[in-house]
């Protein structure tokens, strides 16, 4: 009986701690963010200052928490077996209809390590 209770307790705790949840985004308008795929409407740019202020709070967050918070990434790039980048465009990208791109658009890059945890957050115009 005690062994069964111990196993049940361990299982319950592991499930409780493995669940990912939305992260705090301060004053960012997440409805605008999620509706602005590829930055086509430039709505994400309104939250640039708040994103810069909060970006380090996302270090160590897992990929599922990012998706619950920001929605599906505009681009996912697997660099090698141990690194993945989630890109969210802040400015209109080449995927936007009727937009002519003269320079690389500003984006936020979340670098995820081999265990799908954020190891770096960068706001840049460069590709990973």
C-alpha cells in the first residue's frame, strides 16, 4: 500500500511540474500578437519595448510554454540536433502578400537547446 501511494505521489508531482503554462507578457497585447502572423500588420512592433524589457524572463522556458504564450512561431529552424530557433517576425516578412522586402525584417529569435528549453532570446534582423 505504501509503495503504491509513493509511486502515485511521484507520478502526480512529475505530471504537475511537466505541464507548461502561459508566461507573463506584461502589457503586451497578445491578441494583436497572435493575429499578426509573419508581422504582416506590424502590430507586434507596438510591443517592442515591453518585449525587450521581458525577454530574459523567457530563459529556461520550454517550447510548449512559448507556443501557449506567443502562438505558433512564424518560422522554426533546426540548426543541428541540439538547437532549434523559433522566429516571430515583428516587421512584415516575405510571406506577407503585397509587401516588397528591401531588408531583412526585425524578428525575435528564441534559441532552444537540445531539451527544448530557451537558452537565448534575441531581437534582430539576422537569420539564425
